[in-house]
C-alpha cells in the first residue's frame, strides 16, 4: 500500500521544542516503508511517501511526533486499480 502523510509543525514552536522534535526523530526515525521524506523550504511542513502493509506501524510511529506536529495521512491506489473501480461504479 502507498501511504502519503502530510505533516505540519504546530504553530509557534520555540527552538527548544524543535530540538526535542529532532531528538525524537533521531531516536524513532521514519515509519515503516518510508521511501521519501520531503520538507518545504520554509521548514514548517512536509510530506512522506511510504510503501508498506504496516499501516498500524506507521500510525504508531506518528504518535512519537504528535506533541509537535499535525498529520493528514491518505492511503493511495494506483490509477490502474482505481480506474476499473470507477468504471464499474459508473455502470
């Protein structure tokens, strides 16, 4: 499964809190199957792309960072899988 997670730092984090976040990342790392992790140039948000069957493990990993970040995760379907379902739905 492809899991895309957008993340955003909570507003107005002081440098000391960002340091704690980076320490947590050094300890826990990325979730299962993360192949890409991009951060915006302003450093306030980013996106990870994972190829994993371990969605529960991905969720568990996000819990390590909830004190400092907000998340929006979506399971993605390849268009080759989605298109036949759409056509079937349309009749």
